[in-house]
C-alpha cells in the first residue's frame, strides 16, 4: 500500500490513500510531501527513508494502541501552545514515540500542556486525591493520625492551589498535637497553616 504524507506548518501529519475515493486532499495549510510504501500491520513505513522530513522518527504500528484512526506511522517535533500558560512548547518526536509505544497511551491522546504545566497538573491531581483520601479516612475513624493527615493534606493542597479549608485543618492539627508522639509533626503543620492564614 502506498500512502501520501501531508504536513502543515505546525508539523501535524495527515496520511492520504490515493486509491481510496473517500480520502480527499487535506485542506490548507497542509502540503503534500512524499509518497511512501506502508505496512500498516507491521513495520510501518518501508522503502526510501531518505525522503522523510528532517528530525522524523519512524513509528512501529504493532507497538501502539489505536482505534479507527489507525496507527501513527511517523513522529515529528510538533509546535504547540500550552492551554494553561499559553507558552509555546515542542511536543518532540522522541516524546511522542515514548508516549505511544512505551507507555502504550491511546494514540488519540495529544499533549496540550507544556512540561512544567503538565507537572503542576499532575501534582494538583495527586494533592486532590490525597485530600479526598484523608477526608474518607477521618470519616471512617476520627483518630489523631487521621486528623493530622487531613491537616497535612489540606496544607499541601493549599500550597499548590492557593486555597483550602485552612481553619478546619488547623483545628484538626491542634487535636492531633495533643498526642505526644504526633506533637512535633503536628506543630510543623500548625505553623504552616497559621502562616497561610496570616
């Protein structure tokens, strides 16, 4: 099978099968780059690899998880704009290959955030999960350890997102500080919460 490779200015790719009457030319700004023999079920692109765009990495379709859109055949560095901070960033070909062939992410997944915002997003989700787990543990058993974990989780989450139920957390930390073995840790949390409350 021979497919046409089309690329736009952002290094997004489109493949077109000239034998398929339903495959129309991609709209501008996509431009036709080259035709390649392709093995969709095995090695991917075969034939003259010198015609590949600079910086391209060949994909291995058999290592990907994909749906009706088919496998990715080629990876190129893609210029993107972060949805959170609006900074320009590059979704590199090597990173794409790692996402789709090593981590086995669904190949419709795209990078919409730059690396620092992705890290912040993961940390925020982890903080939310910790806070929810602390609430559940406290609801199950009102132990001093659960009180302290709720206070510490609230403080960590507030440091990341800038808000939280700090007064409730402070009260929980003060209850935990009454237990001698938890006093030192609880006092650190109380100090952090008090500083945030001003």
